[in-house]
DNA sequence: TCTATCATCGAACACTTGTTCGAAGTCCTC
DNA sequence: GAGGACTTCGAACAAGTGTTCGATGATAGA
C-alpha cells in the first residue's frame, strides 16, 4: 500500500477496509454479509467488488496490512537495541499499542485467523510464524542469560501471546487502564514470571486431590 | 443432564453434542451447517431437531454443559482449602485439565462466546462472570497478603485467562508438554509474576523511543 | 469534443441456509 | 396384537448468500 499522496482509489479502499474491519469485529466474519458492508459504506453490492476479488480477499487485506504494520514498526523499534530484556519490553509495548489503537483490526487478525484459507492463509501465517519465532528466540536468550531452568519456552511464548491477544475479549479503553498501564502490568507479570521465583518452580502441584475427587476426563462422562 | 443410568435419549444427545462440538471446533460455528452435523452423526436433517430447538440451542447446550462441569468440579476441588495461593493453583490446574481433555468443547466455549445471543447468551455469561469474580477475588486476597502494590488486578485476572484460554490456538497434546507440565509452567509464570520482582515493577518503559519513531496511532495512517 | 480508462450500479443467478410438517417407523405396555 | 408414546425421516419452503455481467456515469488527457 502506497504512502504519501494516497490516490482517491487508495483512500476509498482504506475506508472500505476500516468499515469492514469494524463490522467483522462486531458480528464476526462469517455472519457479516457483503450487503452489510455495502450498507455501511453506502456503496452498492457490486460496486464493492471493484476493490477486492472476493470476501476472503477482503479479510486478507485487513489482516495482512494490519499485521505487516505491527511487525514493521516492531523491527524499527527494536533496531539498535541489544539487551534482550529491553527488546522484549519494546515488543510487548508495540504489540499492545497497536492492539489498543486498532482494536477492530487486531481482533479480526486474532479471532478470524482460521476464517481464511489457501494461499491467503499461508501468507498471513508465514508472517505470524516469523513473529512467534522472534519472541521465542528472545525468550531463549533471556532464559539463558538469567539461568532460568525448567521452563518450557513454547508455553512461555504462547502464554505471552495469550495475555496480549486476549485483551479484545475484555479490555475497554474508556474504563480500564490506559495503554501504558496495560503494557506495564503485562510486562511486569510476564517478565518477573519468566525470571521469577524458584520457590514456585520447585513446588509440586497436589495431583493427589485429583484422584481423590475421581474427576472425569471427558466432561461427557 | 442426568447421571447414572443414561437413557437412550441422553446417550444420543451427548453423541450429537460431542460430534457437533468437534465440527464447530474445526470449522467454526457459523460455517457449520446442520447438514454437516447430520452427515457426521448419520442422522437425518429433521431428525436432529428432535434433540434441540435450533442451531443456537445446540451451541448453548455444548457451552453450558461444558462450562458447568468445569465450575462444579472447581468448587469441589477448592472445598476445604483455605490458602488462596493453593486455591488459585488448584483452579488453574482444574481449568487446564478440562481444557486439554475437552479441547473441542472448550474451544467452542472460548471462541464462540459471541456466537450466541439473547437469553442463552445471558445464561452462559452470568456463569462466566461468577467464575471471573472468583479468580479476581482470589488475586485480591493474594495481593493483599503479600503486599503486592501497583498491579491492576483486572489486568492480572484476564492475563491469566488469556494464558489459559489461548491454548486452543497452539497446544498440541501429542507434541507439547503434558497437562501437568502445562499447568506447572503457566502457574509458575503467572504466580511468580504476580508476587514477583519489584525491580521490574519500578522500571519505566522507554516511551521516548515511541515519539522518536513517530509511530502511527491508526495503522491506516 | 472525442475517447479511453476508471468507477459505479441494478438485476439477476445459482446455491446454501435453518427450519417446518406430516407421515411413517419403532418400541414398550397392557 | 392393539394402542400410544417415542423417535426418525423425506420433501419442501422462504430467506439469505457470494458473485457475475452488461450497461451506465464520471473523469481527464488528446
């Protein structure tokens, strides 16, 4: 997508994408019809198809552009920073910053990850994998430097993504802490959780209680 | 749902619910047609409607029964345990235990939370609120007892749920750590994150870099 | 002013959707 | 084996879906 002097075409495309993202975020991708989007953008049904080949490409354009921005800015932000802890902090901050300021698009990116298929899915997902790898290697570095042992780094990585990406389910920018506060809190929990107390690591869970209660495995009994 | 000698009716209903949950988990609720379910259960389209009033009630039955089991067993497990930290550990363990052993149903519960509406939505959500309150009050207790300051407990609460509920996006029971390991890791990260290092709390994020890079607010520029 | 590209539209198509309804089949009890 | 409840089914319906197509404005460079 071009940068400086956005053409009339680009402006309108962005308008379509923004509006679509808002509706997708509210009703979900599959429950949104092209007619819904036509109504919201005040365009005709067929007129929309001038801007995308099909509904799935519409979803792709939102996801891809949104995610690309997050990643690109993340790399810019990390440039020249060597300390892995500092790098991680900046990554978290960047991620949450975009999440909060583009909740619709980020929700569509997170929640509709599997609503896309084929090559378009592959395209988004290869970027996603890169991003995950970046985080995981950062955690590895931090863990090694701080002699963290007995922690599964894949669990740690996706725990962090879970904390960050879950916010579209509860966060209300008007009622809750601001982005800075959100970022600080999550960073603090995760980072001191990562480096944290060996006492907690050592303590075993009392699996005894499980058997004691003869808990079902399947909820269906 | 009755317990001991399940009637033929109940057995078949459970079969329908389990099969539906599996398809919902794979394709998503809205992209699943009743015809898909008919095919998978080897029943006729209209025959299914003997077991539920409509597609939405089908989703409700899965979500409600699944969540009720998790909560009921959680309360049983916590009964007689006073130490809030121990209570939290057991809650996490219970939650993850059911998540891993009933991934389909728990994914449907998490991912299709907004695919349900009206009274059925209210019913599921009032339980959800109770469950969230239980966790939040547990965290409050722990934070007070350990003189944890400057931590937003709502952020902490939903960070925990994010860590736990996100697993349907990545966890593979055949490749990754087992439930016990998963539970230990997440408990360790969150708990030592909660009680954790004051140093991390004190450290301010370098918001300077933000301005330096004149990052956009909206990704659409 | 002519013209070629850009942008938009109404109408229609082929298809899938959730749901209903009346009629069968099946089972157990008397 | 008659009667009644429980269970299943085929066929149909009305509504909504994504997408296409040919035609019509708009725009701007020659």
